[in-house]
C-alpha cells in the first residue's frame, strides 16, 4: 500500500538555538552556512551559539559520524598538536 502525504509525519524546524563549545564543530557549522548568532566566554572556554535551522542537526550528525573526514582531520590535528606541545 502506498503512503499518502498525510501518512508522513511533519517535522518542524528546531526552534531553540544550538550551542557548542567544540570549536571544530563550530567551524564546520559556520563553513556549512549555519548562522552564528552569538558567542559567550567563560574564562578560556567559548560557547558558540547558532540559529536553529532545518539543516543544522544533519550537519552535526555528519560531523560526529565515524567516517566524517572533518572529524578525522580535527582529531588528527589535536593529536599532532598535543605531541608537539608535550615535548
């Protein structure tokens, strides 16, 4: 039996801003065209706040996926940086 459009659940775009302290995720979101609306500093930590959008959650999920090239690159960067500064 074919589904009609009435059978498909409606998904409304998120209404709450998305916040992250992960600068690498923030960079990926910014590069993907997500709108950075504010930042908040707490000592040395910065929280990046993005406007809600229909694509934001998908971009976040793709970033944290094990095969994400961006995630692998940033993980490698962190490792190399820590090796360089630990010596």
